[in-house]
C-alpha cells in the first residue's frame, strides 16, 4: 500500500512510451530552402519576417530558418559539414571564409545575387566575402564592423587632451602613450583604458581588435605574401607592439579581464577610454548621452589600420537550388524592414546606400568617424585557410603576454604553431609559400 | 533484461568512442578533407605538448581540491535536511536550487561575485577584515584562479552528491539509531558508528563518480577563463575541445580523448580496489 | 510502522529553535548567489543589468517588473519559448520513463543475475562514464543521422535511456539488499522479472528517486547534443533556446535571466515530487515484512 504512486507512474510510462514514441521519430518537414544563422533576438525577428515576406511574394516556396546560438556557432557548422547536412545558406564569421571555401563546401555567389546588390557593397564588404585565390565573391552582407576609441568629451577637455577631428588627424603612438599616462593620474580614473579583455578568448576579439595595432606598428599576424608567420609575427615590430601592450597592463592602465566589460560607463566611470567595437556605442550612449565621443584608432607607425569583417551569408555547394538561395539573400538584404531593424540597432553599414541612410554613420552623425575609418584604413584578418590556427595561436599568445609572459617567447611559439599547421596541410594549395 | 541498456550503451556510447580510435591515427580535420594515416603521430604530439601536461596537472589539482570539498559539503547538507524539522521540504528545495541552475547562469553569477576589484566577494572580505585583506583578483591571478573554479564548481554541483547521500541515508536501518540512542550514544558517536559505516557503499560510489566528473572539468573553465591566466586553468577536456572544434584537428582531439580515458580508467580502478569492502 | 515515524539520523530534540535558525542561515548563505539571478530577471533594462554587474547593486532592484517574463512568453514565432518548453518536457518525460526502466533492469541483473563476465561489464560501464560527451558528439551525430533520426525528439531521448552512471548507482544500491529477500522470493517461485518488479523496485524508492532527479536535471540541462542534433524549432529544447539571448555583440541579460528562472521551475517541481520517495528504512522494514 505504501507505493501506489510508483506503480501508477511506472505503468503509465510503460504504456505511453511505446504508443507515443513513434510519433516523435519523424523529423521535421523538409523546406525548399534552409538557412543557418546566428544573431540577436531582433535579427531573428527581422530574418523571420523577411522569410515570411519572401514566401508571400513567391507562393509555394518555403524557407526553414535554423537559428544557432552565437557562442556555439563554429561547433554547429563543423558538425553540420561533417554530417553532410549543411543548409543552402550558411551565415559565417568573415575571417573563416577562406578556410570554408578551401574546404570545398561553398560556391561563388557573384552570379547568384542581384547585380544591384553587388554594386552597392562597400569595398570592405567585398573584401570580407572574397576568396583571394580565385578572386570570386562567396558571401555578402548588409553590415560590416569596425573598432574605434570611445571617450568622454568633458573628461578630455578638462584634461586638455587634443580631440582628433577625423581619421587623418588620429592620435599618434607617442601621443597615445602620453595620454594614457596623463589619464592614469587623473582624478576618478581607475584605469586609463578598457581594451575589453573581458571578452576573453571565446570570441574573435583578440585577433580582430588587436591586429590593427600590430599592422599599424609595422607587422602582422602572418606574412601575407609568403604565408609564413615566423619572421613576421615573432619579428621585432610585433614583439615591440606586444611588449607595449603588456607594459600598459603592467602599469595598471588596462581594465583587467576579470573586471567585466562595463567599466567604461559603469557608475563613476572607472575606465577613461574604451577600445571598443561599433556595437559598444549603443551600450555606452545609454549611460553617457552627449558626453560620449567617438575617435579613430591611434596611428602607431607609418600607416593607420582598423579591423573589419562580420557575420556574412554564403551559399553551400550542396544547395539543391542555388538560384533560389541567391534570390532570397538579395531579397532579405534589400528588404526595407530588415534594413530598418539593423539601423535601429546601430548596424555598421556594409552597403553604400545603407550607409547614406543611417543617420548614425552618415556625415555629421556621431559615428561618422567610424564609417570614414572603415573606408580609409580597414584591413581584413588574414584571408587564408589556416585562419583557425592563426586565430587560436594569436589568442593564446596575447592572453599570456598580457598576463605577464615574455612577448618574444610566446610570439615565437605562436608563429611556430601557425607554420606547423600550414605545413601539416602541405601549404593549403593553391596558396603559395611553403 | 540487461539487453536494452547494454544495446543502448553499446550503440550510442561505446560505438562512437571506439570509432574515435581509428580517427586518432589519422590527420582527420573537423571539415572533411581526404585523410592520411599518420600512425601514432597524434599521440606523440599530445604527449610532447607541455600544455597537455599542464592541463593534466591542473585537473589533478582541481580533483584533489574539489572531491573532498564537494562531497564533504554535500554530506553535511544531506545530514542537515534529513532531519525532522519544520519546513523540511522548503530547505530541501532551497538547498537543491544551485544544482538545477544551468551552468551558464552559474558562471554569470560567480563571474560577478568574483569581479575584481569591487565585486561583492571582495567587498565582503574587505568588510570582514576591516580592509586589511586587499581585493583578490580571483579569476585573474594564476594562484587563485583554480581555487575559485573549485569554489564555484562545488557550489553548483554539490546537489548531485547531496541527493545520492540522502538516498544512502535512507538505507541505514532505523533500529540501529534506536539502539544507539538507548545506549546513550552522542550525536557524534551515532554519526561515527552508525551513519558513517552505513554510508560505505554510497561513499564508494560518490568518490569514484565525483573524481571522474572532476577530471572532465570543462564548461565552467570554457566560459569563465578559457584556460587562463597563464594556463592555470587549462583542463584536458578543454584542451581537447580547443584542438578539435577551434583548431579543427579532429584526429589530434581523438588522441587526447583516448589518453584521458586510460588515465582516468586507471585512477578509477585503483580507487575501487582501495575502497572496496574487504569481504 | 511507517517509515516517517522512525528516528532519523542525527535527530536531536534539544535546542530545536537554534537548530532551525542555523539551518535557515546556512540555507540563506548557500542560496544567496541566486538572488542575483532572481533580481536581474525583474530588471527590464539589459544595459542597466550590465552596468550594475560586479557590485552589490546586482542584488537589488528598485522597480521590479515582470516585463521580461511577459516578453519571453509572447515572443514571435521565430523564438517560440512555449514550444521550447514543451519540447523540453517531452524529452524529459520520455527520457525519465525509459531511463528508469532500463537502468534499473540492467542494474538488477548485474547485482543478482548469474551472468558470465559480470565484473567485466561493470568495469566497462564505469570506464564508459569516463568518456566525455564532447569527444563523441560528432560520431554520435553521424550515427544518429545514418539511422534517420536527424532533428527529432528520439535523437534526444533514445541515447539517454541507459547510462553507465545510473546503472552503477542502482547496482550499488541493489547489491546492498539482503540476500534473504531474494532467496525468499525464489522459494515462492517468482520469476526474475517478478522479483525485480515486485520486490526490488518497491524497496528501492530512494535510489529510483535519485536516478529520476539526477537524470532529470541532466536531461533538462543538455546543451551541446541538442544544439547539434536539432535544426528547426521542431524539437529544439529550452536550453538551446536560451543560449540565443547570448548574442554576438550584446547579451540580452534581462531575457536570459528571466528565461533561466522559468527554466528552473519544472526541474524544481520534479525534484520536490521525487524527494518524497526519500523515506527511511525501507529495506529494514522490507526484511521484517
């Protein structure tokens, strides 16, 4: 008598199990077009609405959307490719494009998307979607990205720090160092700068946001002619640049990784400057209002550099209907509602027309300098199939160096790891340089 | 009756694991390309990588700390809520909440608690020591990062062991306590001579399983520190994950998995031999 | 005598008030980090939550609102939370039903059956528990796809109907059952299945509750596997749904926190349901009876 509940549930489950199970084995219904993507809730909605609008405009066509959480996207792509279940349209992180094209599962989209859309893409947008060996376009997007410096206007003015007017006027390396030093003793400043170490190494942040500093200092993650990292990433220019960043950290000028990513605008403004992505604007402006100003990245050596690249849409080689995929992509990217959703969330323009129509980035807008910077100084991350190895080695090295490791030793290790990966793959033909 | 379970385990666990052995002998990449047989190159590469050894050291350190802390705390809590007290279900439910909180949320919460230099934990320490103890960069200092991960992990997961201990406590015959009480045994004596021996089987299970779980440490580290600072929290599974999913070297990652398997298997068998009832 | 009346370990009638207060304090301290979660879920502004992280403000809300909860439940069809929640429930119920049956049957045979190579099977079981899920998911995905279970509920249920962990746990429990009980049933002419079902299962409620609770949490919080095996929203569980709030450039803390609180409730109910099976001295009263 003590156990009626047990008998009941066991009996129920045994019966229900077999009866109901067959119903669940059937997979979801097949659609004409499948698209895998990642994105914030507003993007999910915008893409969903675009798909519905496309279905309405093309009766009989159905689109299945496979939304994948951002933090797990690489795993999902890897698994989908290795299980041969890649959808027709795949969104991907731009620097990985070369790796995916080389691996052979994407197809050129030049002939698949609207000519009008093609002509509207910014040079930076084209560069992030182009595979260097065949110079063909494999991906497109409405948006792009960049990194700028954020500051408080009042703070800079009160400390009599020069405020650059535009990209050509950017702070020099020497000037920047003096500014950090000046800020370090300014009242109320706990850290002169946040370089968002808090993003950690789960994102592309380190190679994305720190590479421009290296390029501007006269080096790079890899030699883009010979595709060899040794001699470049562990050369003097890179070691000096990494040592400079490590010194900032050692001086206590940089927000530590464990202090989060909100120190620039948190109460009391502990961090004076922020080396942040364009998306950081909406976070910061909410707390700081008019006081927030946007500055170009400093120019450390002879040339200025800034990052680019974002999540872009490609069409898989196995797609049953690439024409339809191209048609949908063209439709979605040029869909006014889709564009509005991105404009409302300070999306960084990857189309000329979208830039002109975005008050934030248009001339005179608060982020105009970001758009100017992208046009003048953007350098994509190395477009090479070894990019996953380049990214991994760079992240490890810079994390360690900023935590106090020897710059020369760790960069040598990173360069060797990258070269070993390239060698393991026989130089990733047709890429040259062995 | 054994068949269904064995078939399921064989098909969904053993088979994929066995498949990783041939893979570990090739240069198989995450994104399929023609593969090449490379013999034991992957094993040599793993075993000569100082990061792998660092990872092995780290998980061992983690295990040595977390097993006693987590199991001890779980047992204490189980004893606490196994008593007849008013609102017992409330306490049972409340103390189980950490265990049902998803690990991603746990990491967000503890990331805030640990924040340097003004996070709540540092403020409490400063308050309790009248500001004498300076703020600790919990996750940012190589010396404190692993203990911080231990604290977080034990807090998140003790509910698992607590439930097993609760079940184990029900297996101890009530008449033994009755007899002990009649003999005038103190609370401690009753624990020492009735409860503790009665939990023998439970302890074996809990210690072996917690050790295995500890060696598989991954998610917390992947979210909070990604192995840093200065490799102080790199774990074997995290190393494998990074090699496989980020570095795209599936062959190499399979070799790591197989090496980890044999190391932990030996540890478990030794533990079982040591802990087993000498019948 | 019912189980509840037996004295429980460590019970003392002295100082009951002090005892309750100290338990309450311990519980409060242990649970206090979770207030951050509850509090944040009542703040409507994700920027505010982010700005207040890392200080005590994270544990306080001035203008609590249920807006986040409303937002989630009324989300458009692209992120259907009600659907995710239902999916998770379906997976949970079927995994539990099958998991409890198959794990306990296997454990019973291993503990009491006369089968060759019992020690080997047991060791292999423990050994397989060592295998980290991260190392086999890709192979598992290929296997599941090749038997036609891609993007289905079954793919999230079937593989978890048996687990070395729970077989081992139940084996430990079953092997403690006094021999007389088994022998008496044999003398009565019971078949092995009858012994399992009528003798062992009823007296193993605490162990079965443990398996139900632990397997329940494990199923509920599965992330990597359902992420890889589901494509559309058809069978996608809530754990993967919530991860969508952790966006590329920004994290939707308000929604993520509210969804996380909602996600905890069903497993809490499951736990409270099954913890009632933690009744003392079932074995000893079984022996007497």
